[in-house]
C-alpha cells in the first residue's frame, strides 16, 4: 500500500495505449473506494477500467486486447491464476498489480502464486510511516481482539519489517484499554507485570476486556 503500484500499472498501460496497442483494464468490483469505472492511484492518476465480480469475467472482455491490466489482483481469488495463464498463452501481455502480503504479514493469495509464474516482477516499496525506511508491510492499527483505534483511511499504514514487528508485539502485549480510546476518569494504573494477579471485576459490572 502507498507503494505506487497502481501508479506504475497505469504508467505501463498508458505507454501501451500511446503505442496504439489494444488495452483492456480490469479491477475487482469490491474495490470502489475511488471510482467504479476508473483505476485511480493515490496520486490521482486515473485510467478507465471495467469492474468485474470474478476473474473469469475478464476472459469475456479480453478477446480483442493485446495488453490486459488488472489492479488489486489479491481480491480476485485463485481463479485468477488460470485466467492469466490462458491470456498469456494467447500471446497477450498481462500486467497484474496487487498486494503480496496481508496485514498479518501472510501471503495474500493468489499474488504469491502469480509471482511464481510471471516472467517479470517489480516490487514497489512504500516508505515506513515510523522510521522512513523502505516498507513492504501493511500495518493495521487495531488492538488485540479486533477493536479499531482509528477509522477509515487511517486504519492501515506502510511499515518496514522492523517497525511492523515492533507494532505487532506491542499490540499483543499491551493491556487492551491502551488501544480502545476509552476515556476513563480513574487514575492510570501501572502496567501489570507478567504473573501478577489480576484484580477481579467489581460485581455486577462486566468490564469490556473481560468479555
Ligand atoms: Zn520502520
């Protein structure tokens, strides 16, 4: 995220269009954050595109195309592999942009399998929001148990490997109330050390973190 991958995709597709190659551009219907009929980069470059519900739908519209662009490939599922192979076997140039890892740092299928079969791979990196190093991780700012600290567009940020790990560790260790944004009038209790006994909740009041 924020690595400029959509911008790079648009640049390559534009170049093909300038050379008068027949270009078809697709994105999953799930991604309508900016526009339904355009691919839009964070820097507001845009190019007309067709939204598809499934990867297979791409085959229906790609007959005449010489170049096929696909954005947010990670949302098109495992069927994308077969679709891309079929198009490439027909001699078409297929360019797919997508995230190779999810916010858990796990491979974001089918992108890793696409990496394996692709002739050319370009990894675009963002800049770590914490330290400024090259960043290839998407960090999700939530507390343990899935509660969200900040909403909307600020929910994710690019982080380097080190700052991603530090953040994940802090999320796992810190008491949950540090992340919920609850305004509690009681004075701050010192952080419990490992093994310290937890005070039982007051009777008749279920505390949020006890659920
Ligand atoms: Zn960093």
